[in-house]
């Protein structure tokens, strides 16, 4: 296989972009700097154009798009239908409906849509109970839409702390923009009348996509990323710690991250509770490592775009890598001497991150045909040009 050589920028974080677009919907003069053409951001942009025209808003397959949009339209008067894929609607959403109900908003989930009907938020009689067991996105959606309220918003987080780091990212962003958020012994209070204090925001590079490209460099060549920020608040920036533990050959100079091929990365144990999106690509990296790796702490992997524990197991079975699936992750017996397999097909189960994982196996010489490779457009349509492999 030809060695990978990439130098350039990673597109803006879809997660941060969607947060910033919600803020911009309240303050149209607020300017966003950065770029992203992924499906999730495109659906958010288009959906926000219809805020004053109650009807059907297509959220596609994006969990952040769907959940952030549901709270956004609930601030308006009228009835909205949020269209989404059946798979997305089948993912845990009860906590979202309960949150909206506590705000005096009707919400119902059907096979192909969610309806949201109300006259704006009503002041709750008690602190809101925000379910974190299903998703941290409910809490993020709530605070992102807490601008210019005519009452103090008090809420508590219940049900666990899965992916709490993404909620903390939201709080840090909103605080930087001027929102006053008070921590209490039980939760948080956002005082009434919050207004933005910034005129613009730069959306930093998507760290999850960056990790994929950086891992490609570690496995098969050299990758130079020129818009890296070591101070990123995105939880997946923890991949630098992972690289250190695995003794991956990388360096950081200013805003440039360079990752070079590492013939024998070292196995590791790692808790993915706050960065579950790293799992599919990290599992591939561990499959080429020396020793036995244990990735754990993320039972919510089973209810992502696919059951990622099961799909990663499928991929590793295809290439003959020994592993054991866990309820919250996987034990992987690394084999730096994997022999290329030929003529196999892999079904990513409509999951963009499973496409990325399979492509890294192709980059290492495995002859894998990936079914429905276009699903990667959900987060990273530029991937094919950057990685140099045709879908």
C-alpha cells in the first residue's frame, strides 16, 4: 500500500457549529467563522430558516440537530414537526419529551417525526429534572435556548454523567458568549434576561475527525494538521493522552499537529465515558498495537448511530483480530502482524464512524468493500479526498 501523506486543515466541529447556530438564531448579527459542509450542520442551517414558519423541519440523522432543534422550536408559539430517520427516532428520547413537558410544551414521538406544540416555555413550578442517562444533549439543548427568558431557569441533572464533558463544553461556550450561569448545590440557575456579549465566534476544527486523520498517520504514513488547538474544549482532545500512552510518534508546534507512522503502538486501558465517539477508530488503532487493550466505561455506545460495540466486533471478526465484547466497551488482542484479508464486505450499519474505522483497515492493506460509504457525509464528507482512498 502507498504511504499516506496529508497536510491541511480539518473542517469545523459539527458539534460546536450546531451549538453556535442555535445561538445565532437568537442573535442574527452574531457572526460565525469556520467551515463545515457535513449533513448534520446542513440540516441545522436549513431547519433554522423555518423557525417562523411552523411546519416540517428535516433533521436527518443528526442527534444534536434533532435535540437542539426540538428545544429551539419549543421557544416559539405554534406546532412544529421535526422529521428524522426512523433509527434516530428509535434511539432513547423519553428524557427529551419529559424535559419539554416540564416546560409546558406538548411533544410526541412517532415513527417518522416528532411534534412539538406550545406557546413558548412556561416557568416550571419546581427545578427542571434533566435526564443525563440517555444523553447529555438534552442539558445542552436546554441551556443553548435559555436566552432572553422572562423567568429564572433552575434545573438539576439526574440519571448519571455519561458524556457530561459535552455539557461542560456547552457551558464554557455560553459563558464565553456572556451568559450568566450559576452553579448551585443541586444544579444550575440561569437568571432571566440573558443577552449575548460577543459579536462573533470561531468554530474550531472537529477533534473527532482530527483523531481519525491523526490515527491514519500513525498507522500508515504522515499527517500534518495545520489548524490544531491544544486548548480545545472538545472532549475528544483527550486523544493526545491516548497517543502518549500508546507511544504514537506525534509532535505539536503551535497550531500544527504532526503524526508519523508508528510501526508498533503500545496497548492501553482507557475509560471512554466522556469521549465515546473515539471508540471505533481507537479500536482499530488498538488492533494493530502490541499487547492487550481494554476500552471501557461507555455502555451508551450501544445506542449511538449504530450499536458500535457490535459493529466494531463485526469489523474485527472480518480481519481476524481476537477480541471480547464488553457491555461498556471491548478487550482487543492487538496484532501488529495482521495478514491482509481479501474480498470481504463490511456493513457500517449507516454509521459514519464505522465507515472511518473500516477505511483505516483498508489503509493498512485489508481488501474491504464498504457498503453505503456515503453515510460518512453525516460528519466528514471531505474524508475521502484527505485519506486518498476511493469509497
